[in-house]
C-alpha cells in the first residue's frame, strides 16, 4: 500500500506535467489567432481534447520511464534532485510498479483514441494528423529503452514532442492545416524542452552510464554539454525574433523574449557549476522557469492580438 508521501499517481510526476499546458497554450493561441484572421472562432471542445490528449502523452512517457528505470535499477543509483533522478516512488513502493506500467500504457491509449476521434470525425485531417501521431507514439514508446542510447536523438526527442508534434498537431485539428509559420514557432518549445531534459541529465551521468544510457552529458561531459545548452537558448529566442522580423506572427508574440534573461542566467550558472551539482540546482530551476514562462508569454501575445 502506498504511503501518503508516495501516492499511486506518483509515477506520473505531476509537477512536471505543467510543461504540457504551457506548450499547448502556445499551440491553441496560435491556432486561435490564425482563425481570427479568417473571421472564424476557436472550437473550445476540440482545443480541450487536444490539451487532454497531449497531457495523457506526457503522463505516458513519465510513467513508462519510471517503470523502466525502476526495473533497470537506475532509480536506485541516481542522485535525486527536485528536477532529476526520478520521483523515487517505485523504489519506496515496489508494489506500485504494475500501476505505473498500466498508467503509462493506459494514458498512451487515451492519446491514440483522441487522435482517432479527430480523424474519424474529420477524415480530411488523416494525412496531416496521422504522421504526427505515429511519430509521437514512437517517441513515447521508444524514449527510455532506445532513444536514451543515442545521445543526439535523446537530446531532440523531448523537444520534438513538446514542440512540433504538439503545436502542429493542435494547429491541424483546430485550423484544418499546418503551416510553415507554425513549424517555425514550434522552434521555441522545441529548443527549450530539449534544454530542460539536457540540464536535468547533468546529475545523472554516472547512474545513466551504469545502465547503458548514452545521453549527451555522458557523451560530451557536463562541461562539454553547456555550449549546446547556450546554442539552443539562442535558437529558441532567435526563431521568435526572426518570425517577428518577417511578419509571421504579431508583434506581441515577442513577449516570449522576456524569458531570455532567465535563460542567460541559467546558462551562466550552468557554465560556472557544471560539475558542482549542488551549485547547479539554481540553473536547473531557472531552466524550468524559462520553459514554463516563455511559451505562455508568446501565447498571451497572440491572444492579445486577436
């Protein structure tokens, strides 16, 4: 029986699920702005279903990752921080392992059924939505057992899920088509989500190596991974500024750039404390803040422009 400190829903890693509504806010707001330019309004029920489907996909990857890491012994070897090292639920409550497994596959099934609902109700969406959905399912299923063995794929998998797959999938459902401008806008959550997982892997280098994981910090070392962190911050905010310069989205979308000082501070602290794990935690906290604040600010700018 789970203790009050380790409830059965622990493998979902609920605090981490905030990233999904933050990224989905951007996809929904982008779609709403486009519809407004055409004199149309947003279907609120479809938007809600998109958010719930994305949230279920996030629960799925979290729960399956927790189950796999418990079975491999990784959970028992990590140096746990508020941002990394797993939830600690399964090592403390081994009886919850089947619950985590069922939660992961059940949540993934909900995501698939949500996608099927949209395709069946609107067959014209099939050729745009099906490839996005198939890639999304592949990322969820393969992330822990396979993608974490390939450093550059492991780096980009989180961003692919929280960036192009979520934003373009939402755009297809709510507007009927995807756009190059939407793909460009998805660079913001793509790069930020990559950085979120990248920095959170710094404390786990030794533990990851011990079970065969090859993350980027394992490949390049912590210090060697810091430039990648900086490059992705630059690409994330550079994409927003480029889109503004080219008129791809309204000027108020530039509110996202208010997250840049936090990103700079996170990068500087990571550079100074890459191998000092206690000193690295403020950088990890700032990194989380950038991920949550910047997409929401961009979404706010889009909504204010309707």
